[in-house]
C-alpha cells in the first residue's frame, strides 16, 4: 500500500480504538455504513474462496485426466502389440480395442488446452 493509505488506515483504527476506550458510542451512520461494507466484503471473500477452490479442482482434474490419457495410450499400444501375436478372433478384438483406447487417449489430450484456458 502507499504511505498515505497506510496513514489513513492507522488514523481511523486509532480513532476507533480511542472511542472504544473512552466509552463513547460510534455514530449510527458510521455503523450502518460499516455493516454494508462488511456484507460486501464477506460476499467477496466467499466468492474468492469458491473461485480458488474451483481452480484447485480443475488442476486436479487436469492432472488425473493426463494420467488417464497416458495409461489409456499405453494400454492401447499394449493391446495392439499383443494382437499381432494372436491369429484368432481374440487378436482382432484386441487390435480393435487397442485402437479405440489410443483414439480416446488422443481425444482426452485435446481437452487439455481448453482446461488451461479456464
């Protein structure tokens, strides 16, 4: 904060403490103005906390989606590699499933830029 702003804050805090120690009541208009400001500040802090929590959850989701994408890609490559050793219908199915897993992994990777923009 700038020096004048700090001085004003300290002045008003000191004045308020002096009034309280002397036993004087605060002006009713000041109290009403403070309650309105307090309500706005409380609302701001609640929204700020919610936004920070949402950002944290988006980061966690992005981290987990990246891990899921990597594991899906590895599974797809594994199934595709193993399907080449199988000459039966099971080998064909492994090849199809491996291709599908790799495709879905690539699609999950395309979501990352949009989450980063969020």
